[in-house]
C-alpha cells in the first residue's frame, strides 16, 4: 500500500502543476473528464455509441469511407503546425 501511495503523491503533484497552467475553458474540459471518470460512465457500452461505431467500421470496410493512414494524419498535423507558426510571426 505504501508503494501505491508513494506513487500517487507525485502524480497528484504533477496534475496540480499542469492544472494551474490551463485557461478557464481547458480547466472546465478537465473537470468534465474527471467527473466522467468519477461517475464511471461507460459511454463505450451505450447503444448509440456502439451503433455509430458499427456504422463507421462498416463504411470503412465497404470502401464508402476512405479514411486516412497514420502517415497522412502526421503529415497533416505537421503542415498545420508549420502554417500556424508562420501566421504568428
């Protein structure tokens, strides 16, 4: 039990450190996530979620929805970052 408690304190300290760096909207988002975990909501077992995921997987498997590869996602993220960086200058 002491090992667990010893590991928790640095974790709480780190969370607290980052929480202070967030703006109000970001803090509200974090609070929503924390409340969800505290309530132990299992949204991934909800009927609507399962139906939506089944529909999306079927579209990808049938070829109706192309999707993107991880490489394409990374390239798009890099391009977006570079574009944003240029706008700030």
